[in-house]
């Protein structure tokens, strides 16, 4: 078989094999975009567009009734920043986050340590610790409404057995927030427990064996081996827990029967009230983006602190 000058030049320069590759690459890109298209469409429709539409809405006086809709500039944001109810709701949310985050981390760590150290019937402990997390917020709320019932609730029965005065747990402004915190801890601690348990089980057992040979007891092993290696898991749990606590709404709204007080109204509930009770969609959107900006600031601060700690290590 003889080769022409053109075919010989193509073989030497590699152009003959390059053309099919480019065509194949183009087909692969089309196939890739075809697979990505459903996700991208859902992403734009249900995430990007609602965010953009919410920003636009926050600059209008749009009402749920369909009235308004005119551009008002930064008037909604100025009103929100000067609204004492919004700042009180924001403080309630921060206070709930502070009250709930510490026990949700500490109790989850204790529960995971007990199971990891070999309690009898581990499957039963794991199930009982994690089961409440699988329940819906409506179920949790009803359970704890009965527990905190002033007349027949288990909480006051325990106080009476201890010789203490019964409390109006959900009706008293001094105890209603703590009641919501107790219910939330019981409900959601199972998720943090699962994360801690998974992290503990990834610690090589040889380290504990070596520590035992050196005479270290269980407490010393936990303090010197377990805790230091749970640092990344603890940071993850703290971030997830703070973000979850800042979204307080369901259990507080349901346990109090939708009646908000100055001590329990969260920022998310105030956004709901502004939009669906007062019918002020534009103002509600502005409050939500003020809250979003504060969450972004908290996230950036946490990221900077975490990065600095990693650099020091």
C-alpha cells in the first residue's frame, strides 16, 4: 500500500488522530451537559430564582393580598434595622442557640463515649439514643406539651416527688424558653451522638492498647487519646448545630400553640408573622436577608477561627 504526501504528513503531525478525538470530546461534553441539565434546571428554579426574587421583593412594598409592589428602595431594610421587635426576636434566637448548643454537644459526646466503651446491649442504646431524631417536630411538640402540662405533666410530678413547687413550664416567661431547649435537646441530640460515635470508632484501637500497657486508665485514655482526635468532628458538629439552632421555629411555634411571646419569638417566626400575618411580603423579605447577612458573618468568623487553629497546629 502506498502513502500519499498528504497522508504521510497527517501521520507525522498527528492531525489524522486529533480530529476524531475532538469530535469524541464534543460528544462527551454534550452527554455530560445532558445529564447535568435536570439538576441545573432544578437548581435554578428552586434555589437561584427564589433568592434573586427574594432580593427584588425586599426592595418593594409587595403585600400578600396582591396590593403594592412598588419600588421603595432601602426603606424596608431601614425599618428592619430600627425595629425593636426584630432585634428582640434575633436575641431570642441567639439565646436559644447558646442554651442548646452546649448541652447538645456535651451530652452527645457523653452518650457516644458510653456506647463506644462497650455498654451491654449496644444496639438498644444506639436505637434509643437516635430514635427521637427520627420523629417529626409535631410529634415531639405534642409529647413535651403533655410532659410540661401544669396539672398532669410528668415534669411537675417529678418536682412534687422532690418536694419542689410545680411550674407553669410553657406559660411562664421565665421558663418557656428553657422548656423549648429541653425538648430540642432530647429531640436532636441523637444526630450529634451518631457523628461522635462514628468519629470514635475511626480511632485506631492500637492506641488504646498501647496506653493500657503504659498504665493509663480509662479516664486518661479518653482525655489524652479520644478528645484530641475528636477535634474535627467537634468543629463540624458545632457548625451544624449553630446553623440548626438559628433556624428555631417548628417546636417553639407548636409547643406554644402559635402564640409568640417576647421571650420565645424567634427571628424565623417574626419573618413568618411579617409575611403571612401582617401580609407584608416585602418587609418580611428584608428581615430574612438581614438575618441571612448575620449568618454569613458568623460563618466567615468561624471559618477564620478554624483556619487559624489549623495553621497553629
